[in-house]
C-alpha cells in the first residue's frame, strides 16, 4: 500500500559557511534560493530532521512562495540510554542527563505536533526519530519509548507516521515497524565498504530485505548517497565527484523506473559538521556550499 505518491526527494539542511544549528540559521532569502534550485531540478519532497527554527523558516518560505514542494519532518532525539557499543562515546552519560534528554525528547514530539498542525499543507508526513536503535548509535532511544511517540503522534495528528533507520537495523525493530504507516530506510554502500560497481545492487538488496519484513507497507529510502571527499578514508579516491556521479547515474534511473521514493543525502554540502572541510560528513551534497551542482 502506497502512502506517499512517487516524486523526486532530497534531504535538506540550508546551513552555509558560518552558520550552524548552534549559531545562525539561513535567512529566508537564502532558503528561497535553495528551494528554488531544488524545485527547478524537479524535487517534490524535502526531508528535515527536527522542528527547529530553521525548519519553521523553510516551511514559511514554502507557504509564502507557494512552492510545489512538500516536507517530511521528524524529531532528532537525544540519547535516553547509554550505549557501550558506540565507538564515538568513551564514557557513560550521567543518569540525570539521560533523564533530561527524555523530557527534552517528549517536548520535541510536542513541537512536531504543533508544527505539523500549523503547516498542514506543507508537511506531508512525520517521523518519530532518526537512527535511534543501531548497535553503534550515540542517540539510543528504547523501542518502547519510540512506540509511545508513535501513539502520541497518532492521537494528535492525521498524518502518515514513519521512523528513519538503517536497513540493517530493521529486523530488530519489527514490532515498531508494524505500527508505522510506512517504513523509512537508510542505505549506505559507501559506509559498508562496498565497491562502487556494487553500490546500487546493495541498495536494491537492502530495500528488498526490508520490504520482506513489511510486505504490506510502503518502504522508501530516507537517506542514500555518496560523499565527494573524505580525509579519513584509507582509499581517498573512493570519495570523489566522479564516483558520486557514477553512483547516481546508475541509481536514479532505477528509482524512477520502479517509482521508489528516495530522499537523496543530501542537497548541499554542510561545512559546519566537521572541524575540517575535508571531512566526509561535510561533503555529501549534490550541490557544493556555493550552491553549484557537483
């Protein structure tokens, strides 16, 4: 059963040089420039990660400019439990901080509800979280809490509800998936160490495997892409504009032929994400930080 109609989709965060979630957000003029680029290139959906001031400004711009683009938006939860398996955290988060995070996460769900009501025409679906269950995760939220968030959104909104998680992690959270309207999958052959020539085949297998878990639900991609730079890679040539183009040249015709919604990761490079502009996480954009298509 298809909940969302097929359309080109992309993850969007508009932070430019000197901007970040903790400093300054893009102006409406900058957001309008971004969205007009995406609309011109045929994108009908954008994905945003939390109901913050940046998202509000984006939704206001879509409404004021009457742009033909809809938004999938979710909450970006903080950790509610410690995860000893996370390679990026070398200490336990204090219990009082975990308790504060739980209160904060509940508040974010309420913010999402209010935003979805206010921007009913602009928001097409909502997500209860983003990568909150993998064994390596730094923002772990117990499944029972995620289920509670589903129930709260169901109670408050008449919109499709999803959860965005890695393809390899869905077998462990089928109980949660069964409560959702559609399933959202992240698939990253780049991170799995797959060869570029095999990357799209890996995406296809990831989709088929998750679809087999939920045969009666629409399964979409909410993240997939290829970085164009990576100062950490043991094979630096693996991340390049040429490889990104090769990957998308094979991926996009398949998505269109099969009418699979896939939020490409991501629209624009985000230099704020790393302490060096060469970090992989800064270089996933299909457009660079100057808004030029790679």
